[in-house]
C-alpha cells in the first residue's frame, strides 16, 4: 500500500484535504491525524471491518478496546446508554479537550471497538484538524495512538510515518502535538469516577469539578499475574524504546553520582548511553546524550515520547532517568516512564 502524506495548516485548514481524508474513512480506510494529545490512527468507528484493520496495522492485541472520537457533543447520545451527572460536569469543563470518558455503550458500537466490553471510551478532541476530519466523515472515528503497539506514542507526523508507512492509507501532518501524552481516561460508570490512565487533565483539575476521584492501581504499579486493570491497554508493555530504560531514585546528588557511575561502566563496555533529567540538572551528568525533559512536568509531558524516539534514532543502548514528582502532570509522566522502564528502579 502507498501511504499518502499531506501537510495541513491548522490555522488555515485546507478543506479539500479534509474531504479526501474523510472519504478514505467513509470507504473503510485508515487515516492518521493530529490531535492535541498524540497522533491518532483513525477508522470509521461504526464499521467493524475498518476497525479490525487498525489492530493489524498496529499489531495490537484484539482485547484492547479503542476510543471513539466525536466531532460534536450531539454525537455522544448515539453511542452511549446514559450520561451520568459527574460526566456532565467533566464534559462542561473539559470538552473538547484531552480527557476520555468511559460510558455504558449502545449496541451500535461494534465489538471490535469495545474489545467485547459493555462499555465504550469516548473523546471529543479540541484539535481543529481532528474535529474537521471527524465531522466531514460524519461518523464517530475510532482512533488509538498511531504507533506500532508497544512503541512510544507519536507526537509528530514523522513518528507516524516511521511506524505506519505502507500500512495505512493516509497521514495528515499537522505539526507537533500540544500535550504530548495520551488523554486522561476516566470511568464514569460507577458510583465514584475512577482515573484509568492519567494524562494532561490532572487528578487535581478533575477533583475541582467532581470531588474525590479514585485511581486504578494499574496507574502506579506493575500488576501481578491474574490482576486485571480496568483499561485493558494498561496491562501491556508500552512506550518502550529499543534502548533499555532505568529509573534512578534518591537524593539529587546521589542520583547524579549513581547515574554517572553506571554510564561510565556502560561506556567502558562500548555501550551508547542517555540521561533524562530536569533541565536545571543537566549540568550534573556526563553521557553520550544528556536530555533535559523540561523545566516542569507539563513541558516533560510534551517532550517525553519525542525524546524516547530520539534515543532510538541515535542508537542509544541504555537510558537512565531521574524520578519525578507524581503530582499534577507528573502523575502521567511517571506512569509512562515507569512503563517505558518496565518498572526497573535503581535506588541511589
Ligand atoms: O489521547 C488519546 O486518548 C489518543 C488520541 C489518539 O486520541 N488515543 C489513545 O488511544 O491513546 P489508545 O488506543 O492508544 O489507548 C486507549 C486506551 C487503552 O489503554 C484502552 O485499553 C483504553 O483506552 N480503553 C478503551 N476503551 C475502554 C473501555 N471501554 N474501558 C476501559 N478502558 C478502555
Ligand atoms: Mg496507545
């Protein structure tokens, strides 16, 4: 398959391109497009065979359900049974935007979207290109992150091209993604809302609107055999670059000393090394690549996946990262970093 690659200006959207993308979706094809979180790999969300193609292109396990993306609020009632009160509050405050809600699904939603669950995850993205495509397609669009399953999510069109060239019909390049981490997922089907996956809309921001919120244990730790996360995708290895990633925890100066010592050993063994740290700590490290993730966790979220893919491009073998605070956006950053590291933690 030849993948069409087109650039689009989100401030001056070329509607011919949008129509072309929507036409491909309506015919059951696959189109990757930018959202404010990460690039999505879209298919007609009500067409079971189109959705199956997503699993093939990504190499994704079939029990891992997809998020349905809507282009306007009125589409929601077509796909979900009821809209609980806490969902109304979250929608009023944060939609369109980077938060996904899990509802009880209507039967129109195919099993290949819901992975056999009786619920469906729905997201109303704020990115104008994403919304234009969904509205032109006139159907909810199923869209996981547009990466090969297990790899870091794509925050730029070149990442999508790297993973999906020849496997999908079209890639729309709308520049780099604002948030850089996938949406916060909140299950609103129970008595109390539960965060299944942390993202740019933080627990603190949600609690301002709906009061106390629970967090699924899979957000913090590796699950033991038999334990099931509520978001099936959280059980898979994720975000892993080719390089082996380690988290190093402790007092700032101890961490620097420990990492520099590990790097020195690796370099003696002929390995290429990388370090991820807060910008202000970059001067403390010596390695082949020392990368500042940003000044704060919002910047780190935007940069994280890009940095992980950069290490691969530069053939880095081992990456050592500082451990960051798990509050605010830091909860999402640490969730992705722990998974990238396969939960390997070194105490300094
Ligand atoms: O920001 C995002 O959400 C991006 C962009 C493209 O919109 N999409 C995204 O999709 O991250 P994906 O497929 O990479 O991640 C979807 C996650 C998976 O962990 C999946 O298990 C979970 O959502 N999920 C989907 N439907 C669910 C449901 N009904 N109940 C619980 N978890 C669900
Ligand atoms: Mg994904």
